[in-house]
C-alpha cells in the first residue's frame, strides 16, 4: 500500500514544481466563501463548483481546514478504503478520489501532500478535512482548524 502512495507523492512533487512556476492566486473573501482560480484563466467560481474536466489543470482554493481522527479510525471511507489516521489522506466535497492535493498552512508555511479518499467536510466554511497525520505535519492538531491553501491537479 505504501508503494503506490509513494508514487503519488513523487507525482505531486513534480506537479508542485509546475504549480509554483504558474502565475495564479487564490483569495478568500471576508465572509469565508472561497474563490477558485483555475489554471491561468481568470474565471472564478464558488466553492461548490467541481474542477472542470475541459483541460483545466489546476484547482486552487484558500479556506479553513480541519482534521478527523480517532472516531473515524478503522471505518470505511467514501471510496471504500479503510480510514487510517496515520496516513496522509483527506476528505473533499468534490475532488475525484485519488487526487493528490498539496495543502499549505498559511500561518506557518508548512506543507503536506495528501490523497483524497473521502467526502467532506460537512461543516460550513471548511474546504478540506485532513487525517491526523497530515494535520500534525501542518501543526493544526492543537488548534483543530487552520487557514490553508489547497492546490490540486485535475
């Protein structure tokens, strides 16, 4: 199981180099709604929009992240895997399962790559639910939530 995830991480690292060279930005509005900037186009949409499959390569969003752990550990995720709070996984409302997402804590600059394997978060104004291992890497465990930027390759 670890070998395919390592391959995802290598792919995500290569994509992050491409992302960091692309001119784009994502801004969160004052009311907590999320604006997306997709690829190099200047079109933006609300957080409920899915990444478009028409050739757009990147989806970027800024918002609040939370984590889920003990209560869900060992349960089946939406894609059929068993949730392991020690793996680098996450839940997102609309990204396809298996998508690798780079999550950056905007308060301290720490970054982690996670694989989407579940649906959520089900709390308003949150854009991603992280596993405990990912939240620990980002220093979000003590606070429970934090402001993050997520970058996904479509």
